[in-house]
């Protein structure tokens, strides 16, 4: 009986508590809220959108896996047709065009909705083309053009048929297809279109060019054919033919870019490039050295350089770029040197769609966009080469960094730490000093403190990213600080033509890298020309200026129309050549890959390291 009473009392108490507590605070104190369950439809949508995001970011392998997962879970899902279309496309993009073809055909067998079906039929034609089965590809793509297509797909179909015609050597057919593609260029891939146009013009024989010019009198695509005929006549030394085709081009297409290029060709007009360099102020000495190298490279060529005095200020540099870009005669901009100025100039050049080749060591300059290039020896390139040589070939594993507390020193210190981590070696200590000091006692004491008497020095190599005078002063104080038998490492600032004897003795055996070495037979012509022009030996700054102008001239040599967009593509495609011994290529980020020398100081002179 008493037990029954207790149950009743407890029940009344809990009822009262449940009624009272909601007025006093959140009910969750008694009953925690439940997380709303994700509906099957939401889960399906989330998985598909993850795949779409990977596809948009061009992370193709991940996207392919995600679409496959989606189709396994939701084979009849509302996005299944598009997921199958994407999976077929990605199979081809990742190199398996046989699998791509099978997937497109399987998708079509399901009779998808019309927009998916059209894209799948194009995919079948593209897969046949990639597999070299041109007859099957032509049949599929021709059947597509017989019906109504969205403008973007119509452009792609005609462009792919143009590709096929060029592969088969049918220039006249390729031209007819390209004309049709041009009608939908507003919805198509302009870079693909321009590439097709360039290849068609270069592939056509003079007879084919003349035939097409006669057949298609008024289409804008005829203008590049006429300019090509002018250039061929010029190279052949046939003045009469050159004048004939030049007159035809001016008469039919007076406002075309090709007509503007023709005027420059006929008048011998110089090509203009803007140059942003610090010519006054604290950095005027390096600026003027770069300028001398540039002027030497441009001497006797069709390139005219317009120099602008540019401080290391992003707003000033950006404004100078905008002013230069307003002049249609300016095809490219070179510089600046300073990191801050380069950042501002790069953004402005991209916005103005004007090619810019930066001469800064700053990382990430080219992220501004596809019109921005970088052709200067970077901190990362230097420390990577140093660490590979000393760790892989010399067996060194423990390093220290003694660096000036400046933007230059901090950049090299950070790059050294990051590259050491990548290469699996240890930086046991890094310590800074005031940039103008010659008393390195406190900084060296910090380095000494990480050593143990019974072990000797805790590190085997010391990296000092500073000029020769500062590095030599620090090196001269190492023994007095109890730091002996260290391999000294430096930057290309040690590559000094006339190194004072005292500094050379202190830096004996130091290792450093550079993209320029006066002792290389490959640069003898440059050395001789520089001495004759300026009465002195060049340094790496003069060589950098000389090299970047040579790069620009090389790109311009293959660009008869001299349009900014064309020049940008030509720069991206440059390869190493005997006349540019220090340049390999621009990588995918449009950063110059340079052939570096590993140098040392021996018997008072800079030499190649053994």
C-alpha cells in the first residue's frame, strides 16, 4: 500500500515539475532537443552538389568518385542523367576515351531528356575523335548540326569539326567550319577559337590561302589569311606580291586588328613596351642596372622601351599600368622590381588585359591572372637548389639561419624553413639582426646557445641571406663566437663581380645559387656587348633586365598581328633555346623556371662549385 502511495506522489510531483519548468527556463534541461533528421531528398541533393563543386573547381578525380557514389546510392535519382553525363565526360578528361564512349552510349540507351541527349551525342562524337575514328565522329557530329542546338553546343560541335578537318589536312573544309563556329562565338570558347584560327592560317599553303581569300571575300576570318600572305611575300622578298595583298587587306578590312598590324609592318613602326623601375630613391642603383641590361637587349631591334620611375608603392604602380594600357601601341609591361609595387601592377595589368612580366621575387604575383608573368630569380628557387645540393649530395641535415630583420631577410628565412620541411631536414635555430649592424655578437651568441659543449655545434650549415659585406662581417665573427667548421650558405647577392679581398677571404667556400654566371661560355656574347656598351662587367640585375627583354622579343617574333591576348599566349608557350641559356620555360603558374648555377667563392673569386 505504501509503495502504491509513493508511486502516486512521484507521479504528481513529476507532472507539477513538467508544468512549472517551462515557465522558468528551457524545457531542454529535462528533454534535450533532437537534431532534425536529414530527409532522403536533402541527402541526395547534398551529395550531388558536392560532386558539382568538385567538377566546377576541376578536381576531376574527386568529382568522378563523387558522381559514382551518387549513382550507386541513387541510380534513379533526379540528378542521375546529369551525373551519368558528367561521369562520361570525366572518363575522357582523365584519359580513358574508350570508357567515356561506352558511358555516353549507355546514357543514350536510357533515352534521357533532350538537353542531356544532345550533350551525350556530342560526347560520343568527341570520344570518337579522340580515339582517331574520324569517320564515326563526323557522322555523329554532322547529324547534330542538322537539328536545333543551343548556341554553346552548336559552337563546340562546329569547332570540333574544324579540329577534325585540320587533322585530316582539309584546310578549306576547316575554314568553312570555323566560319560557322564564329557565328556562336559569343557563347563559345574564345581561346579555342583563336587557337584554331592560328593553326589554320599557319597550316594553309600559299595556294590554299589565295583560294580561300578569293572564295570568302567579306568574312572577318579572311583578314588573318591576307596578313599571312603579306608576311609570306615579305619573307620571300616579293615586294609586288606584298603590296598586292597589303592593299587588299586595307581595302576589305580597314578597321581590323590585322590591318593595324599591317600598318606597323609597312611603316616599320617600333613595338612599344612600358617598363616600371625605381630610377630614383633608395632602390635606384638596382633599377638602373636592370635598365642598362634592357637597353642593351633592345638595341637595334624594333622594340621601344618607355621607362617609368616607379617607387615600391602599389597604388602608384597600378596607376602607371593603367595609363600605359590606355595606349593601344603598348603591347606589354615589364617590371616592377619591388614586391608591393609588383602586386599593384599585376592586378591592374590583369584588369587591363595587358601582358606584364614582373621582376619581383614576391611569391604569388601571377595569381592575379593569365596576363601576368614572373621572370625573376625567386627566394624559393634559390633555397630549394641550396638545400638539395647540401642535403642530398653533401649529407647535411641540420641548419641554422642568421637573417637581417628586413623584408628580404624575412622572406628568405620563411622560404628556407618551408623548403627544409619539404626536404626533411632540420632548422635548429633562426635568429635575426638589425639590417645595418656589423656587430653580430648577440645574434651569434643565440646560435651558440643551442649547442652543447659535449656535442660541439648543433648545426652543420649556416644560411645568411644578405649582401656580401654583411655576410662577410658575420662570417668573420663566427670563430670568435665559438662556431667553427660550418658550411656557409648565401643568396645570389654574393655573386659580385669585384668582391673585395677581405670579404672574399671571409666567405671562402660559401655556397650560393644564381641564374647568371659570368664564367659560363653561353653568356660570352652578352658579357662582351655589355663591356663594350658600358665599360664594366654586368651583374645578375643587368642580366635579368637583358633576359626579360630577350624573352619579350622572342614572343613578338612569332606574333605578326601583335595583339595583347596573342602575345600572352606566345609568352606562355616559350621554350628554352641557345640564345636564352638561363631560361627553361614558364610553368603552369606563368613563373619562369630558370637554369640555376651552384656557385662558390674560391681563391678570392666567384667560381662554379665542384
